[in-house]
């Protein structure tokens, strides 16, 4: 019996010795690597399952929140939608009102320009600027140098302009006197006094002689402080010696809409 055991053990040792040791070690390492990969894969799978569970919980919570919106919340949402619609309507009305004001001023410009067509460009100009209509009358059309007494030719221009003003509603009229930068020497103390006196003279003629509504007119003097050209040349100074009659649209309705 002992002989048989010894013989079998010898055979096993002989078989084992037949497998190269290097291959055995390599196979053992490969098995261990597979075991590690399997363990890592299981761990990642568990993480994914956890994340899926959290997302499902978040979805369920969100669904419950939406379903549990109170009637007051729903009313708030509805009111917000109404507010947006109201704002859109207000904006549309505002745009329509602004466009209507532009149309009025463009029409008024054409009417005034057509009425004053017989006067030369170096005597007066008609321009739209910043939503207002400027009728600029040069000194040589209205006044002698250093004077605030309107010449007959200037009165003709004012009469023609008044005929348009008296048929136009919802405008304000600002008469602004302007001078060059040369200091005054004579009847008036300074350019402030001269520019204001000239504006006042024109306002009196428009009101007393041509019946323009006095409630719509403002007279002001700007002296030398709003030039339209350089005061370093004779031509520039002549351009600056002017009277601007500024026609502005009535913006009452526009401000009402803005303040709503």
C-alpha cells in the first residue's frame, strides 16, 4: 500500500514539473485581474443604480410639487400672464402714439415750409430735430443790427407763419432769441438782454397782430450760448444771430401712457 502512495505522489510531482512555472504565474495574475475587473464593474453598476434611484426620487418630488400647487399659485401664474399681455398692449399703444406724433410733425413741417416758400434759404430755414420743428429766422430778415424792432419784411414772415399756427392745435411755441459772441455796445446791456428783447418783440407781434393763442407761447433769450456755427468768422456770426421759433407737439397723452 505504501508503495502505491509513493508511486502516485511521484506521478503528481512529475506532472506538475511538466507545466512551466512562468505560465502558471501568468495565469494566476490574469485570474486575479479578472477578479478585480469584475469587482470594479459591480461597484460601478451599484453607483449607477443609486444615481437612477435618486433621479427617480427627484422626478417624483417634482411631480408631487406640481400636483400640489395651490389655487393661489395658479392664480399668480394666470395674473402674470395677464400682466404680460397688458404690457404688450401698452407698448403697442405707445408705439402707435409716437408714430402719430411723428406723422403730425412731418405734416406740419411740410405745411410751414410750403407757406414760407417765398423766403430765401439764407433768410429762414425749416427743420425737424428731436421731434420738434425749428423755424430759424436770420437777423437780416427780422432786425437791424443791435435792434429788437421787427422790420416789415420780418412781419410778413411772421404773418405767414401765424396763419399756419392758428390752424394747428396741440402744439407749444417757444420763441428763442440768439446772438453772436460780440459784446453789446448800445441800448442793451448785454447779449442776454438783446436776445430776450427780440424774442419778446416777436411774441407780441404774433399775439397782438396775428391773434396767436398766448397760452401756447414762451419767449426766452439764449444770448451767445447756443451757436450753430463758429463765431470766428463773419459768416458764422451771421448764422448765430437768429431767432428760433420752435414748435413742439403736445405730449400730455404720451406722458399719461408712460405713467400708467
